[in-house]
């Protein structure tokens, strides 16, 4: 099987970016560690769309490590950003949190019942745990710690001295149309509903939509947090470059003070200056950005000019597309109820989630399944794994598999005996998670090599059980009849009765997953005068569907359900005989 490094860069996007990043790093800082970066705002649940901000540089960094280079993957926690609005649908949060709007996220109380000291730490915690499970190593940087410690003091003073240059760059875009208005106009034109996530992205992507530091006293790229109410609803009214004396007033509480900015650590650069300042400060070579940053006046575009003021260069990196959820709209982190990496990892193993991000180029959108589609995705993953073992896999697919299954540090923990996800889901659905019954059924799937301990099929079994419990509606769950449907049995014609007799007659000799599969598909063939191994015809498929529907009605009072071989094993031979009127 080809190694990741041997994969074609024409089809393997990770290798192609790794080549570019290594070359660019050698040009900028020869002999030094390669620096890639991500930024996450813990303003609310950090969702699966945000995860692409991390997984894209992680995969590239991991490929570079595999080639023997030293790499730093920085994750900047934007926990010194302002608290913008109260997210909806978050437990332990009510409208009283509105009083904190304008304060740093680390100064906002955590939701009620949380064990964390503030809002930012509460939402960082779940993401931190998920990244560890996904095998993502990184250097975390708290922007609260950076700003309040004075780490950026020289950069702040430098930005204030060059505020005219920065203002001139921003002025190029202030006359352009507000990106938020553009998003609304485009939605109206296409007669589609306005997507909240896209509007929020637009709000942060254009100079016209951002409070960029312009006031009656001129432009200042720095925003103090008020010394009285701790909010950023402040305006700088005077600044002296020589003494660094700064005067500001707060529109929220009326407080005003004069401070020396060279000694003041309670404020931050406005976003469009803050981001390029960090590129220069950290020496970032690679950082992706969302598609919202492709509009005129976006943070990434403007930052590419402002970074030169700090004697830095803009990172290379792709625009990444949105990540969706089966049956749901694009995700917004300021809303509660959007799926997070932790939610995904409850129903799928880390390898599968990594694979979803690794197999698609960053500019390709894709969906993560929380519905029945997850079973098909797992089938696809298992087939890929089988091809890898056989050595018949294509190079690009081999690369995606390798990136999903392991990192430069080693293999991710995996299920020792990965039975099909749909089989495990069917079993825990039927048994309602009863472990003794689950083990009995799984031990009968392959009598020649029986499962003897549920730990053999964990954690995949646990993921399937979580999916059944959390994402399969109660009315879609499988409930096996306790008594035969005598009315239905009494209404059957001779042909239907004969098909049931053939099934019951073959139970004992076919009591395994493969054997029962052969039996249930074979009965309609025999009834049609064919051999059990005959190839299906359109007419035969119709007969099979009718036979399957009859079995479902007699066993679970519906015309569909889990795969019949699995269902028969779960119900047990004696109970099957009873329900089928033996």
C-alpha cells in the first residue's frame, strides 16, 4: 500500500499543501519550526463547522511531521473577544446574561450549573476534550492571557503610531457595500431564506459592519475595556504618541479616564488589526479561513495589507467551505443546539470523523450524518479499510485512510473487532441496550468465530447505542411483538403459509448472520421454482420485498425494520417460531 508521502499530490490535497508550506517556511524562516494556526472563539458551543478551522491545518501539520519536520500548530482561543449576544437554546442561560454584552468572554459567568470559572472556559472545555480524542495536538494560546499580561504591548503601541497607515488601508473598503447587506440582497434575489450563519459571517467580514475604532477624534485601532463596567462600548477621545497617554469614555456607564497605554493591559486591537498582528508575532506560515473571508473588505483580505505594517507576511492557506448536517441548515456558533464535535464523537469513532474532513478538499462542502446516512458512511469506511488490507486501494484513498486512522504520533485507539455499524445499531435497538441479550445475539452472528466479550466490539457498539438512543425517534424504534398476530396469520393464503414453513424449516441449519441472509433471500427463489443461489430478476425482487414485508409485520408490526437476518437472530429461534405460527 502506498504511504501518505508517496501519494500523488495531484489527488491528495494534504500532501500538496504540505509541499507548499514547507517551501514557504524555508523561504521565510529557514531552519525554524513550521508554524500553522487556527483560531476558535468560545462564544458558544464550538460546532462541527468550526472544527474544519482546526482539522485543515492539523492534517497538513501532521503530514509535515511525518516527513521529519518540526511543526507548531497554534490554536488561538479568542477568549478576549467581546460577548456579542445571548445564544439561544443553551441550558443554564437566560436573558439576564444580556447585561454582560460587551464584556470579554472570560469576564462573563459560565452557564448555571457549570463547574468552569467563566463563559469562555466552559465552552473551551468540550472542544479541548474532543480534540484530544481526535488525536489533534496543538499549542493553545489564550488571547485573554496574551493581552492582559502585556505580551502584545509593543505591537499595540506600534499600531497606534501607525494608525494613519492602518486607517488608509481600511478606508479603501469603507465605501464598499456592507457584506451583510450583500448577503441579504443575494438571498432575496434567489428567493431563499436568509441563512443566519452566513449573515453572522458577513457581519464579521466587512469593515462597514465592524466597529473598527473610528470616532470623532479620528481613527484608533485599539479598544479599551471600561475600567468601571468592563465593557468595550468605549471611544478613545485622545492619544499622545510620545507619552502614550490615552483618554477614553464609556457610552455604557459614562465612565472616563486617562491612562498610559504603555502600562495599560485592559483592551485589545480591533479584529482586523489583531489578526494580522498575530500572524507577524507568531510567524504563521499556514492558516485557512472560511468562505466568508472571500468578500471585499474581509478580515483576511484587509489583513493581507495590514500585516506589512507589523513587518510580517500573510499566511498561505485555502478558503474552506461550510460543513452541514444531514437534515439541518448551516451551523452558527452563536446559536445553541448546533452539533459539536463532542456530539459527533458520541455516535462515531474518531477515525470516521477525521476521515470526513480528510477525504474532501477544503473548498468542498460536505455533510456530517446524524440520521440513517451514518450507517452508509460506516459501510463505506469498512469497505475502504478492507481495500487497504487487501492492497487494492487507490493512492488518494489510501492517504485519506492513513490520515484518519493515525497521526505522526501513532495509531488512534480502535475497535478490536469492528462489526458492521448497522448490525450493532439493529441489535441495541432490539435489545434496548440489555448487555446479556446483546452478547447472546452477537455471539450467534458467526458461530465459527463468536464474540465472547462486548469489549471486543467497543467503542463502536457504544457509538451505535448512543445513535439509537439520541437520534432515532421513538416511533421508529423496533419493538418485537410479544404474541403472534393471529388475525394476520389466519388471513394468509397457501403460498404465504408455505413460504413461512420453508423459513422455519431452515432456521436451525442457517442460524448465523450469513446463513440467515441466504435463507431469507432464498425462500422466494424456491417458491418461484428456482435454486437458492439463482440470480435475482425484477419479478423475483418484487416477491422478495413482499415476503420481507410479511415477516416484518408478523415480527414487529411494521413493514420495515432492521435487516431481517439480524432481526431473526435478535428475536431468537424459539420466539421466531412462535410469532410465525409454527
